[in-house]
C-alpha cells in the first residue's frame, strides 16, 4: 500500500510539474471584458498590422526566461509554428525555485516539450518512467483538459495553444492604456516598443510590453504580474521568422495519457 501511495504521489508530482511549466510558457489570449477599451487610433492601427504580420510569418525561433516567485525559474529554447495549430519543440530547463527541486527529485532538470495541434507532450526522464510502466512521455490532449476540468481546463487548453508571438499583441489590443513608448535597440535590431496593462489571471493586472522591428514582427516580449509566491516575469525573444518548426508524436508505447495518470491518482479530487 505504501509503495502504491508513493507511486501515485510521484505521478501526481510529475503531472502538476509539467503543467506548471506549461502555464509558465504561455499567455492567455482571452482578455477579460472589463479590460477592453479603445486606445489611440494610431496605436491600435499599428498593433493590428503587427498582429497580422506576425501571424502570417507562421513560425519563429523562441528563447525565453520565466520567473514565478519562489516556485519557479526556467528557460525555454526552440522553434514554434502556428499556421495550422501550434506545432514545434521546446527544451525547458529548470534553473531555480521549488519546481526545480521537484524536477531534481524526478531525476532531471530539463524537459522536452512537443506541441502538436491536438495535444501537448512532455518528456520527464527515467525516474518518471520507472513509476509509469517504463513510459517517458505524458500526453495532454486539449479536449480532455476541457472535459475533465471544466472552465479551468478550457482556459488551460487555450493557454497551451497560445504560445505564438502574436498572442501578446492580442493582449495589448485589449488594454485601455496601451501606448507607443519609443524606439530602442534589441539585440542589434532597431525596434519600436509598446506597453500596456491588461487584466491578469485571477485578480490584479499584468504589464505587457513588445518590441517590433521594421517588418512589423515581434523581436521581444516582456510580461510582468503577480503570483501567490511572488512576482511573475517572462521575457521572450523571437528570431528567424519562417524557420521550419516541426514536432513528431512520441511513440504510443512510450507515452502515458493524462487521463490514465489521473485514474492512478484517484481522480481530479485527489482521493485514494
């Protein structure tokens, strides 16, 4: 019985750790209604152009760093495409916080994340595999998240698919105080900076800033807010628009499904 409890506990830790990392990598593209307002017409027009240009670029290399209070600090590196659902691969490395300690107990400090149009896959290493019948990957089917967790699951599923750079532009277009800040240089590229505040997850506000090059493409994004464990800061850089970004579905025999692991845990209520 103790062995079974330990196995369930380890699996649950793996599930929640992978989801924490995912939530830290994404932004919601569904702003709250009360944050919608009309900023200056010129700014709105410029941002609409940026949104269209970045959307049409269809893919980019992404490098980001994220800090969520005392719970997590991490970096991500890879390439993503978004023309037909989010597709691509990121390497996520845990650099600090309680989540990094959890990952060390699972035998790894990094995770490979693969995005496909219908699901997200996370590879958690050998220690996890020992407790998951030899399987290294967890699969999160977006529709399953919606069905299993109601509105919260639907929001998370949307976040999982909201990692494309033009999502940040959508957020800014919902801001009542978005403005053009000025011209700056980002990694040797001359860029225009825009800044605004939007309604954050739960309560409070979140600051979103983007830097746009002369092709109306994002080269940098910064989001800042608050979490239960402290400040949230994510900085992302985008480059090589149009790069090939692919992700292969992991072998079925090496993949544990999110729903299966919840059953081992004893259901969403955490019983047994």
